[in-house]
């Protein structure tokens, strides 16, 4: 493992032994959430396992880079959606449903209108800009904290709700894991001479949240269901 591995989790460079301890702690926390009924935190479990020893799962040749990147991101996106269904987010989470549709089959079908553009967008970012594990984790995690359930985490902070202390790290870990996990699989085949820009960190919130909101609004209006984002 590299020094960047520790930064992925806590933004702090540590010895390899300390890095591994933190990753094992992250794995234990993720497994605990899954056992408590939060199946969606399987994303944290997979992310932790990839950090510990994911070398055999990584792509090694850059041929068909765009295709490999897209389908890797898309596969994890589907895992995210399926685990959200298993968690029961169609019925209640903080007072309302959070899936595209309460019926699992319809939800998977409708979700393609979000997850396919989502995967294309992250494929563009990964192949256009230079990222580190740390920057991917925090870009995705902050996007989740800012947008999950129509700005739930910022509203908790503004109202000084103590639940913020649980919701913020939970959403950060969930979204950070969901995007950094596929990045770990393709990182070795991504070009090393790509530029960096402030836009690579801003664009997810500017592009993906309006897309997510539009898909929810359109299909919830058509089907007559009112759910939170």
C-alpha cells in the first residue's frame, strides 16, 4: 500500500502498520452497519477489502480504457442500488422513501436513467483529469453529504441537530466508498499525465444532483409517488 491509502481515509500519512489498522477499523465499522440492517454499507466493506488486498482485481492493461472504466463504475452503481433496495430505503429512511420507485423491479428500470449517465460522467472525469484515492473519496463523499435527501446533512448542521454527528460521517463513508472502490480497480490503467482542475471536484455536484433531481421529479410525478431524493 502507498501513503495515499491512509489519506483516503483520514487525510493523514501514517506508517503502513497504522494504515492497515485504520482500514481494518473501517472494515469493522462497515460490517457492523451491514449487520444492523444497513445493507447499503456493503460499499464500505468492498472498499475496505480492495484497500487491504485488491491487486488481483485491478486492470493491468489500458486497452479499451473507457469501456473498462464505464462498466466498472456502472457495476458498483448497480451494487449501490441493489443494496439500497435490500436496506429498505423504498419504505423509510429519515421519514421517507429514497428509491426511484417502491417496486424493486421498477426501481432498477428507472434507475438506469440516472446510473448510466452517472457512470458515463465519472468515466469522463477519471479519464480526463488526474485524481488520487484521497481526492476521489472526498469529492464523492462531499457530494453525498451535500445532496443526499435534498441537503439533509447541511440542514442538520444548520439546525444544530446532533444527528449530524452520525449522518455526516455515515454518508461520507457511503458515497466515498461507492466511487473510490471502482477507481481502485482502474487506477493503474488511467493515464498518468492528465491535468488537474478545480472543476473536477465541483462538477459532480453541478451535474449529477440536477440529473438525480430531474429523474426523481419526472418519474415520481408520472407514477404518483412522492419520495425524497
